[in-house]
C-alpha cells in the first residue's frame, strides 16, 4: 500500500509540474508528520538547555519585528505602528541590544527602500537582503550598499511578491492565489529575469487549484530558497533550473483542502483540517506552526532522527520561569531561529506579567533566590518603562 501511495503521489506531482520543465522528484524525500491528536506540552527542557536574554535600547519603536545575529552585531527590523500601517526600518545593534546605526533609509532614492517586509534575510556571505515594494536592496554589515534593483511601474506586483534572488540573473516570485480570477496562465512559482522580469520558468499553475483555498509560504535556509506548496503538502527547494522536493508534509486524516466557494459563508478553513502557517529551518531541525480547529500547534522535526514532535502552543518553561503551565508566547517563525537558539518575543508588558507570575508562585525565600540566580532577567524587569522595547529570550538547543 505504501508503494502504491508513493507512486500515486509521484504521478500527481509530475502531472502538475508538466509544462514547468525539469522538476526532480526525490524518492527519499523526508516526511514531516503533523498530528494534533498526538500533541504534547511544549516543555523547554525537552529541547533546550540554556538561555540568553536581551532587549533593544536607545531607539524608540513599537516593537522589533525580526532580527538576525552575525559576528558582534544584531540586525533588526524596527517597527513603528502608525494607524493601520507599519513603518519599518532596518537597524544595527551590538550584542547587548544597544543601537548603533541604520541600514539605508525609507524613501524612493538610491539605496532606499519602501514598504519592506519585517523579515530579514541573511545570505551565507553575510549580505543583508531586504525585500521592498520597489524591488530589493542588499547591504554589507557596515551599511555599505552592495546592490539594488527596482522594478519598473509596469512590473511592480504583476507576478505577486518577490521572495528571493536565486542568482544575479534570476528572481523568485510567489504568486498570491488571490489572482486566480484575474490572471490567465498564472503559476504559483515564477522565476523571472532580473533584467526585464520576463518569466523564465514557472511551476504549479493556479488553474489546477483555483477551486480551493491554499496557503503557501516561503522561507530561506542558508542560501537556499524553500517554498511550501499547500496543495500537494510538499516543501520544495527552488533552484535556477528546477525545483526539488525537500520535505513531504503528512497531515494524515486532516489533510482536506477548503473549497474556495466557502469563503462566501465566511469559512476559510474546514473543521478538522490542518492549515500549515510558517516554517523555519536550521542544521538540525525544521520548525513551524499549524492551525487546527481554531487552535495553534507547533512542530519540531528532527532531521537526524527523522522524527516529528507535535506540540501544544503553550510553553511549560522549566528552565527559566519555573514550571508555569499554560504560559502563552508569541513566536513568529522566520529567521528567529539559528543553529544554536530559538527565540521568543515578548512585549514589555507581557514580559513584566511573566516575571510577576513567577513572583506570585514562589515563596518569599524562593523569590529572593530566583532574583539572585537570574540577575539578567531582573535587570531588564526593573528597567522597564514606557519607552522599553521588545524583550527577546533565546533558548539554546540541546
């Protein structure tokens, strides 16, 4: 039966990719198994052994949207919420969170960006890659502009959202499935020329999935562009001349897609159906979150053990805050995972509430001992005020 199912999957995949040229199917694609019924509490000591904590200083912003660490610097997106929109700039901090200098500036001039993603991409050669509504810009760590490309007005947004520069000659666009009624011959993945934006290759015609609501997502692992294709539950590596299956996502009995016509009934996901939201990857793990029956779950796939851990979206932190069951945390997968750490973001108010909950659950003697053993936590806690910024806690992988 397994052989038959695998063959059927390959036949479907090849049929869907027909006309898209040279897609390679790896028979040994690793399988990530998602099962909310098997979800266990997310206990920190099961996966982590230590922590680091920092907050960003000397800059006033609503929150830090994303950051990556490199050498003795931290590059972060600073988000200022203005009404119904976000103003985002890219800033450089030292390893203690003190502001050093900006990377570029918001605007339409040379080396400037506008309406950028809050997610920061860092290439293997430490180039900071920033996507903008105007195109993209690349900076060195010292702020030097390394390159930029602006889309002409005629091409801005026509192929969806640009995700990655595959090479100096090729760009990757991920087309929104919202275009299903507006574009003929549109495909989910478009590889275009970086010179004139003409399509060189395309994969997964939207025509084949227009009857369903799908949610596809992009992430970068080192210098490799990866896209999760919801309709066939597969993560693909996107190369200049082909795409290669990297992981197969098995949703078991909860894999049904939601018919598009149910949007009229304000239904965007069927009951008892898994909707995968985001992915992150490092050398050891593939990590992400999914939605099931209006609840979020997380998964950690161990690439060495070929094992998937399904986890409830509540953290039981027995490393840092004592066993406080039901601690809600906000984690947005993206580049907030390195080979060493997984980062959790807290607003100053959430962080303050967290520390206060620890105090309420400890005796006076234990609380005194906690303060003495966690001076870094207490320094940030006592320094919180109306100008404080996002607090980041990184848990070190075992």
